[in-house]
C-alpha cells in the first residue's frame, strides 16, 4: 500500500495531507500571504505525527492550479525541493478538480451529479471547470478555463448541479440556463482532495519527475499578482 503526501496552496488557504497504511490525515489552515512561512513546517509536522520521514513516502501530489500565482509558485517550489531530495515522483492535480472532489464528499454527491467549481481570478475574470461524479471521483466534464463571468456556460445536463468557490460571487453574470441547487462560495481546495485524486493517478502510473512539477496558471501575465 502506497504512502502519499499532498500539498495545496492555490488560495489563501493552505493544507497538507498524508495517506499512510490506508489512513488519511490533513492539516488545513487559512494563511493569507503566509504560505512560504508555514508550508514546510506543516509538512514536517504531519510526517512527524505519522512517525514517517520523507524517504518513506512513495509520491507527492500537489495542486498545480489554477489559483494564486504566488501560492502556486510556492507550492511547486516546495514539491520540487522535497521530490528532488528523495527522487520521488510527483502528481499534479487541478485545483478546480480538487474543489469538486471535496464538494463530492462534503455534500455526499451521487454518480451523475455535477459540480461547477469557480475561483475569482481578479481582473474581472474567473477560473472555472465542470466535473461529473463517477465512482467516487470528480471527473472532467468541461476542462478548466479562464474567462469573463459572462462566458461561464454550464453543459446541458439533467443532473443535480452544485456550485462551489469564490467565483460564484459573479453568479448574476454567468450565462447559465438554470441555477445550482446549492451554491457554497466558502469551499476551498484542500490537500485531502488532492491526495485522493493523486493516489488514483499514481496507482494508474500517471506521474512525473520533480522538474515537471510546474504550476498551471491559465493566464500568461503575472504582473497583476499581489497575493
């Protein structure tokens, strides 16, 4: 049975999770502008709680983006450093997919239900994607995008729809033909959700090397970023 570490720092929230001997533990904190200070100590603490060292980890999963440019860079840098130190494989996971995966568990969603995770991307734009629940996982229905709120369009599905994330503050401007049954703007990406998605990818042999642990920004320019 594999032991995996997962790291998430795409928003003002920051979290680390660990899978070991079939058990999951997570350290989730709201740490605006403090990821650099706390992320490595959080990793050290969660490993110590499990009585493990980095050499006993089989792979590292991380939220690759989209999200805060600074947070994504910090996360990728930490993952690269840890992975290089022990020659560990890495698994990048979509931040929005992690949000959908968390919503799946939080709201006890069933196969066929659809989650629309969104994040406020600033500059009057949102990051968004659409995910369908299947066999306990949030699978891609519409790939992650960056666009003005007016371009957010929901696929024509009859399933129950859940909306999560800060981008739903723009909901009145979304080009949607029906409203979700639940909207929760306070859902953040979490390392526990990254962990489950990364574990599936790792088990299927879909992973990469440390130098390939790169952020996915969806936006070319980083000049605006202040977070």
